[in-house]
């Protein structure tokens, strides 16, 4: 009953307040309008480490590791910004013991 009441409250709420209550969606999305220098983010919605590839508006690319249930913010670099980011099948480089896994500083380029 509580879930139905909460969902009903979101439907009747103005879009701005509902957006603050709802969790961010999974994957890449632009932050519009930008919040300071923050222009986009990638949200990982799974219980695994993944590698994502991202593209700058200049045409250059990069990769980064994303921990389980984590999000990566992308910030403007002068006039340039990240315009896309997506999961790639190359496994990320990890460090730490099996019970304390973390992303390594260096990641594969794809």
C-alpha cells in the first residue's frame, strides 16, 4: 500500500519535485541544464565492475572503470565536454584482495 501511495504522490507532483525523488537512470545522460561544470554522468546499475569508453566533443576518447552501483560524473574542460559514454566488453583492471576489489589507476584503452 505504501508503494502505491508513494507512486501516486509522484504522479500528482510537479515534474521538478518528482525528478528530485526518482533515482537517476542507468547509463549515460547529459545533465541539462549543466550544474556548474557538471555536464553529464554515467550511472552503473549492476553488481559488477565494468569498463566504459567515453567520447569528448573534440573527438578524443578515454576509458574508465566503474564500480558496482556507482556513477561517474563528467565535467566541462573549457569549451569541450563528454558527449557519450558506454559499456565495453573489455574487463577493467582491478586491484585489492578478493574481498576488497577496487578499480586500478590505469585502465585498458579500447
